[in-house]
C-alpha cells in the first residue's frame, strides 16, 4: 500500500512538473509581449533621427504597435474558439519573427509602422491566449501561481529588452551610432527579439492543445488523453465529464454570449473585465515601459543613465512579481489589487509633485538633486506596487473570471479595451509632455489610480480556489 502511494505521489509530481513546463512555454508569449513592448524604449532617439519625426509622429511610431495589439486581442479570442489556443499562439510566434526583422530593416515611418502593427497583432493575441491557455490546463489549487508566470514572463521580457538596449547603446556609443554590419544600434535592438521568437515557435510545437477546446470541438478522446497528462486518471475522467456538462448547458460560443438574453444588457462580469483591463493602463505604467529613457532624459539624466534606470526598474518588477506568486493563491486576487491601487495612488502623487518642481536649465528640464532622488525612489516603488498587483493579477483574473461559454469572447473584448487604453496613454504622453509637463501627466495617472481603489472595492469579486466551470455571469 505504501509502495502504491509512493508511486502515485511520484506520478503527481511528474504531472505538476509537466503542467509547469507547458505553462512556461505558453508564457514565452508573455516574454515576447514584454520584450516587444520594452525594446521601443531605447529606440526613440534612433526613430526620431532616422525618420525625422516630431512629438506626435514619434508618439504614433511608438504607439502604432498598440493598434495591432487591439486587433490581435479582439480577434484572437474568437479565432481561438474556432482553431484552438495553441494554434493561435503558433501564428503569433510567426508574426513576432516577421515584426522583429522588419522593424529593424525599415527605412521609413510607414514601413516601420506596418511591421510594428504586425508585432502588435502578435502581442495582442499572446496577451489573451497565454492566460486563457494556462488557466485551462492548470489545476485550480495552483492556477493563480501558474497564471502569474505570464506577468513574470512579461516583465522578464521587458527587463531583457532594457538590458539589451543598454548594452547595445553602450558598446556602440549611442542608440543612433553604428553598431555592426553598417547598421545603427537601434536596429539591432529590434533584431535581438528574433532569438526568443524562434525559440517560442519551436517550443509551441511540443505542447498539447487545451482540453477544454478539444471537448468543445467534440474531440473527447484527445482531450482525455491530454487531461491524463495533467492530473491522475480518475480526476481526468471526472474533469472531462465536468467540462462536457458545462459546455452542453451552453451553445456555440459567440459575442452574443456577452449580453444577457433576458434583459438585453451586457453581463456585469464583462464590465468588470473591461474595467480591470482599462484601469491597468490608465495608471500610466506603460509610459515607464515605453518612454522610460525619454522620461529620465527629460529631467536631466544622460541616455546611458536613463537606460540603466530602466534595468533597475525591471529588476524591481521581477522581485515584486515573485512575491505575488507566493501570495496570490493564499490571500486572493482582490486584496492584492486593492493594496496595489492604494500604493500606486500615493507614489504617482509623489511623482507628480516631484516633476512639477523641475526647473528649466539651458532649455531643458532639470530636477534638484533631492527631488531627483525622490522621483527615482517613487518611480521604482510605483513600479513595485504595479508589478506586485495589477500587472500579474489583472491577467490572472481575465484568464479565469469568465464562464467557459464566454471566455474567448470576454477575453477578446477586455483585451480590445486594454490595448485601446494603452494606445491612448502611449499616444498622448509625448503631447502631454510638451503641453502640461510631467507633473500634469502624472497627476492624471494618480487620479485614475485613486478611482481604481473604489472600483476594486465595489465591483471586483474574488475568484481564488474556484473551478472554471463554476464561474458566474454576474
């Protein structure tokens, strides 16, 4: 009896390790999401010089990817319901490869924007398919921790993009200087993404399709085979039955599922998903990710120092996310979101005040030594609060909060709004920087962080420990 128990324990450990590995493979989409988002940070000077663009033009070159993200996120959910989560991730990997190469070879703004939009489609698709895939293969007891791998991957991708940008600019002398092969360093910053993109494509060929998708397509035997690699045989058969029962209560998934047939109104859970997605962007986090180098240079830091500060922020982000992994399945999603909102409100307000004290010296903004330290500390604590709360937990909740019937459509709509908000914040930052300044811009972000405190308290419901088949519409 003891021997049989030992064998079962050993099988359980192997299955958990296998689940962890396939979740890590899926999360490589998050790594590329982060790398593709962060690489633009160090290329802004190069883009301005190469394409002769001003504030609005630079804003569009940077934000153009986000238009693709919105489209990719919106259509990925529906396409994944038809062709599968894994297949959509494979297509996204191919788009990442094409975008990374094309962004580096672009000779004009139009060509560059086309390649960035292709990359954006890949980022948008990966942003909703990765958490959906992870939530559908992970056991409920550890689903939060495994889903948080997505955010670890995103910020690790950001961190590696910042490191790559820093090293390339340092070796070349500047992002606009020639690095190797007659090409400027900023072009090589984009080409570095080819390495993880190719690895992602090859790794995806070795992971299974989501069992919930397979059952929805009538491929029960394949689904059961996959489930038996994820959990004990008896549990696999019961899980397959539960999924089948859940899906049989419903009909073919569609956008119409987002509307309550009895009242004609959009289900409350959809508005909560949209709110989570939009508030994650309205607190201005991607200004730090996309424009970090520009932000710090605008208050007196050199390009090299600004790129180094990005690396520090990336390391802080990873540390914060690791703490969240340890807590998300113990204390729940909602408390973490609420603490994050409060922390971001305070630190953004401090940043707004610090930046408002900047003086103009020789035509450029400069912070005093003391305020420079205050701003640097507040910015990194802000990044810590975000990546310890809204960064990972928003994706965890979007991947698990919708009922099976509307998961694809719910993720699609929430993802669309998330990327549209991201586009709006990213596009308007250079314009606000030239108009109301950093103090005014960060004051606006602090205001939205304050609203998110009340949104979490009033609207968000806890999902910790609940099976996906038990998620409610309201």
